[in-house]
């Protein structure tokens, strides 16, 4: 109890001092009231419940960079053995253990006594996000956390929960789930309809970046998943584009759909490669979506503004003008890491100032029917899009 109160006092003192604009969204008086309420509640809460309430306090600042996500491995929260995925038409069961096989690929319509709409509404205050797309990008993972389900009233105890699912035939099923043990991490079963396999973009997501040729070599596909390891990324770009110089593919597709950021300076290697190849003008397509955030989002803006790229996919999970440049605040007793924004980014200038998200030039969503058939409609559109202005 004393330890958590010390951590709360540190957070209440240091977060406003370190954040670039802490009360841009939440009035300071409301923040102080939340701190006082949590301080009084701590004696009645277990450790997991306190962690959830600290997440709520940070998320109230309305900054997608500030706070922490509740699926973080160091938090010690209990996990249900389900892989939930948020798609354009709902939250679906992407992976299960064998005992829940009947619910695989089903749509989640409720958890415990709550409808899925009630679940999402109650989850939102616990999650650092800047728009609804940002919530979509993480809600599936957060909703497998036992302590989160208790906090939002979807379960009575962290270790047990009831997920209500509608299968592809319209039948409603109840998946009674127990959380994993501390050292338990069983593989989950993932399947696609009619024996299909995961789409190419998903199969390539094994590292920070990857590339391949598509459409019989006519398209160069570059998947850029994280802005990190500048020297390694520069070497990667050098090799990819040197090979492309030989036959000059008709289009370059840069996939930023899973790039949640890092260090924006890493993207300079890609900028330099494109600056040196004017033959790519008018041929660049950039894929974006709910998980495109922070430096990943800013890379998309640079590719559009500097290189004339067209954006394909869904709106991003962050705003172009938003706090960033994260530093870590370590709480003294729990050693919990809290991310804090220290700079206000205004990427792209006045044109982007009032945008809630970076919108695509060509809107393409991904439905559950498409996803579980092993299709990638966003990449399909980028491959088929007419390059003429």
C-alpha cells in the first residue's frame, strides 16, 4: 500500500513537470482530483488493479504516447489465451487453444454481462490513444487482460471470463476462459478458410523491415515496421534500391501499416534513396492503417509531401500534430516504466493541424471475410491502382 502511494505521488508530481503540455486535454483540477481519488482507493485494491488505475490516470491526458499499454510483459497482469483482432467490422477471434476451437474466426459480441459496444466504451479511458483508430489498434490485446476485464465490469475475477462469440454460421457461442499460469505460453491455433494461408504482408512481419518483388517483378514491396537501427536500415535500403536500379519496377509500395514509430531519423535513409531516384516519381504508394503511429505516421507524411506518394488504406492511429519525443519515467517502488511526451510535433505544417488522423488518399478497409480468406485488400488495391495522375 505504502509503495503504491509513493509511486502515485511520484507520478502526480513528475508527469506534469516532464510532459510538454500535460493539460492540453484534461484540466489540471480534474487530474488532481483523479490522483486524490486513487490515493484513497489504493488500500482496497490489489497490485493488478492499481496498475490498471495508474494506466487510467495517464491515459486521461489524451496523448497516445504518454502512459503504458496494459498488455506490456513487465506488468504481471494475467492473460487469457485468446488472440483477438480488431477489423473494420468488429473484434474477431484470430487465435485460440484447442478447447475454444469452435470460436475460431468468430466475432466477439460481448464479454461477461456487457455488449462489445459497452466493452469498448469502458476500455477507452484505460488506453493511451488519440483517436478511435488508435484504440482499435490495441483493444484486442487489452481485452485479453484479466485485470482490465474486472476494471471495466466485464468479469468478476481476473482469472476467469466469458467471451460471447458469433461464428461464421451465425451461431452464438460462449467461450469460458481461464488465464494462463505465470510460466505458461501455449501456442494458439490460427486458421484461414478453405485451407488458405496468411497473406504475404503478415508472413513477412518477422522483423523491423522486409522487401520482396510482386506482380511478376513489376512492383517492389518494402515493409517498414519500426523506425529503429538506423545503420542497419540504411544498409537494407541501399541493397534493395541498388537491385531495383537494374530493372526499374513500375511501382514502389511502402507498407507502414504496422509501424508504430521509434526514431524518425531512421527514415532519412529511405528519403535519400528516393531523392537519388527521380525515376520513381509518380510510382510510390504508401500503405497506412490504425497501427500507423508516431514516427511511422510522420514517415507517411514525408513520403507524401517530399516524394509525391499516394496513401492507401485506413486512417492512422495518431494525429499529425501531437506530442511525441518520448522519455521514460521510472516509478521508484514498482519500477514501472511510464512513457512521457516531451515535445509537440507539428508534422506537415498547417495543412495537417486540425486532422484527427492522417487520412488515406484511397480508402480501403479490411473486413473479417477478407482477412480470414487470407486476402489483403489494401495491398491488392496498391498493386491494381492506376498510376496515372
